[in-house]
C-alpha cells in the first residue's frame, strides 16, 4: 500500500520548471530547425557580431599601423631611388602568414581593417536601429491610438519625410556640421524612424479596438497604461522584425556615406570598396573584402528579419 501511495505521489509531482536560459536555447533551436534559412542567417549574424566585438582586441596590429620590409636591393652608394632606402613599404602586398589578407594602399593590415570595419558597422547598425525603432514605435503607437486630428497631422509629417529621398536627407544632415560618429548615428536614426512609425501605426490600428483594450478603458485604465501595458506588447512582433531589417539598411547607408568620403573618420567597409576600385585591375581583393563583408552582413540581417516575421506572424507560423 505504501509503495502504491509512493508511486501515485511521484506521478502527481509537477516536472521541474526549466530555467530561462534553457527555454531560450530550446526556442532558438526550434527556430533554427523550422526555419533553415533563418537558422543559417542567425549563425552568420552571431559570427559577425563576435568578430566585430572581439576581433579588434585580438588582432596583433593597430588599425593605422603601416608595415615595411628590408629592401633586398639596398645599396647605400647607389644613386637609384629604389636602392637608396634600407626599407620599403609593404604597400598592396599579397597575403602572407603575417598578413592573411595582405595590405592596403597605405601598407596597413587588411584583415585588421576589416575587423575594425565590422565593429564600426555594428555600432552604426545596432545604434541607429535601436534609436529609430524606439522613436518610430512610440510615434506610431501614440498616433494610431489617439487618432483624429492628432493622427492626421502626425501622418502628414511622416508622409512628407518619407517622400524626401533617403540618401539625400542623410547627406543634408551630415553636411550641416563636422562629420562625427554621433552626427552620422543621429542622421541614420532620424532617417529610419519615420518608416518604422508607419509600420507600427498599422499594427496598432489592428489591435486598438480589441476587447481587452475596451475592457481596460471601462475599468478606468489611463492612456499611458493602455499604451505601454497592453498595446505595445501586442505589436512587439513587427517591431522586432523591422528592428532586424533596419540594422542592415543602417549599415548599408553608413557604408554609402563612407564610399563617398562623407562618413566619420575610421576604418569602414565602404571606404575599402572606394579605395579598392582604384586598384581593382591589380589588387581586386581590396574591393572584394570590403564589398563581400558588407554584402554578407546586410544579407544575413535581412534574411533573419524575414525568418522572424514568418515565425512571429500567426498566419505564417504553420506554413
């Protein structure tokens, strides 16, 4: 009898609750298993973030360090310029054991420049996407919730800003003063906020008249509580998706500015492409490395955004 009671008691026990880390890892594994393309994009994104965060601190060279080698034709008594110097610059050298991708036109290690460029791209991508997503989400939610003339005025302003060519608007903001990282970051943030607000407004319009929103109004909940406690969590799915896509577009926009020599100082993939096109016939790796890193990064974030959209949209979750 006692053994039966023990068995019943053990059957009735609730299984141990999984930790947050375990649930997160299982959710990521399920996402990668169901969305193969999204899983590959997620792996690429993790690798890119790891290289951008850790890479500049583990590389043995400085981003602006130039390299030289002994001149095999050195002759102190020679009158030829190429034989008078004891050292020669390693400008545009081929890949070696010391410089895995070779050097650029200023004899700097190309791999080091790529890693610093990844760090720069992540700063601009995540920084601009975070600011523009937060601002755009607040603007879209508030505009759709209150509606009426307030919504009409806000949306006409949004329409006017969206009608301005994005890159032209970006150039105007950057050229109004000294080109710094903060100025470029704010310009990218303002540029993306209006597009985000349009998407979030549409999602808010779809939920603002739902039963739970009406119930909150009936019991006397304040507008800020309804906005941030009930509406914001229910429009989080499109916000997450547009955040991931905005990262890629921000990285691409910053690279475009650097390509035109209008970006802030520092290593940039756009600058590598610009410099590399001058030596494309003899040294195509300069453009291919910068352009390839830019292409893979933007593609990975866009594919991850598409996969997240499919996973978070209930209408597409089973497809």
